[in-house]
């Protein structure tokens, strides 16, 4: 009997890099130059949101207003050594009440930003989108990530990787408009925005390429203070060498993009997580299009990303 050699399986974790434990210094410096953001935290009595709040207060970025069960909030604060004298606690009897009251505080101007605590996303977002709470301002909600390289440098923006699953033209236009505005708030006077597909030519067999071609034409008519180019494949977006080889030497965006509009949530989610887990990027995320920045934090977010998101919200508030 001939024994077949068994090839060793590749460990997927071999591709992973260690996550940075430091918030990007340039983002922190920009946020620290402003007054602390009044941060409303819905259902704050959970370990991860309380740790993020503690870090933001220690860094001088936030004045938190904590909505939720006072006993749970107090217990978590004591566990991590956070003095609640540095925060306001608003008692709430349920996650639903905490979400609604936190959203209303942002809608009426009492607080400057809304952050998800230890509650389900659907409960949190139901309160955020409710017209009764005053956060709707006639714009489409879109999610943006600002991804900062682990070794330092300017961010790369990605939208939408968390809210709009299959964005229509209206959602893509809102994402592009918000991305340009966010890039400018972060210091890029004329952002270079790439519209992602799998090819640089619009062809019927790749529907996203035609969608992105249409989005570029719409952007040209808006006369944004930005360079918008699409469709572009990812190699052409990130690599000047790929752009050179494919003859896009004089393209204003190829190989030098500040932001990427993705065609759907799956591609955006994969792209942002690949940059985080495979290159060690720090992802600061906000929902734009509301009266205040909304932080839709995840249980898997490392501490640096949570603090970075609060810093980004501080910069983007009105």
C-alpha cells in the first residue's frame, strides 16, 4: 500500500499582524486641539464601552454622559478605576430607554456625539433613525472608516462597510459627498477619491464598473473640490507601480487615493478588515449624515480603534 503524502495545512493566522495598541498620534493631536466632545453612550454599563470612555477622558477628548443601569455603570467604573465624578450618569431601566434617551440628548443639542454601548445594534440604530429624536437632517446615513497605517501617516477613508448593504445611486452619492467632507475636515484640501470595482473600464459583465462610471459622471457635474475617478481596481487605487504599468501615469487618483467608495457592504467590510488584520491599520469609524457623529462600535474593536473613533467624532462634530 502506498501512503499518500499529506500536505501540511497553511495556518491562516500566519497572515495576521499584531494589532497596534496606540491611537494614531496625528489623529489624537487634531482631536486634542478641540474642546472635549460631549459623548452620549447608550447602555454604558459594559466593559468595552466603559474602557473606551475611560481612555477618552484620560486623553482629554471627551466629557461622557452615560445612559443605562447606574449599578452596572458604577460596577464597571470601579473595576477599571474610572472616577464617575468625571461623567454624568443618566439612569435608564432598559437598553431601549438608554438608546432613546441618548439619541434625544444628541438631537436636542445636549451632547455632541452618540456612541453604542453594550446593547444590540438594531436597538441602537432604531433610536438613532427615529425622527422623534431629532438626528435626521434630510441626509442618508452612511458609515465611513478612516484607516490609519500602523507606522504612521495619513488615513485612507472607506465607505460604506457597515450600514448600507447594497447601496443604490442615492446612497453612493451620499457616501461620496460625506467622504469628501470628512477628508477635508481631516486636513486634505482636495481629496482624491477612488470608486472601486474589479476593472478600470465600464463593462456590462461587471455591473459595479458601470455603476461607478455613472457615479464619476455625477461627481463631475457637482464640481466638488476633489478628484473623483472610477471605476478603478484595488491595485490601481493603492499602487503607483500598477498605475504606471497599466498606463494611468497622469491619472489624478490612481496610486494616490485618499478615499475609496465601495460598491457594496461586503467588499467594504472585507477591505477594511483586511487592512486591519493583515497590515495593522487602526480603524476609526463613524456614521455620517446625522445631526451628530454616530459611533457604531463592535465587540471585536481593539481599544486603539475605539479611542480613534471617539477622536474622529470629536473632529467631525458641528
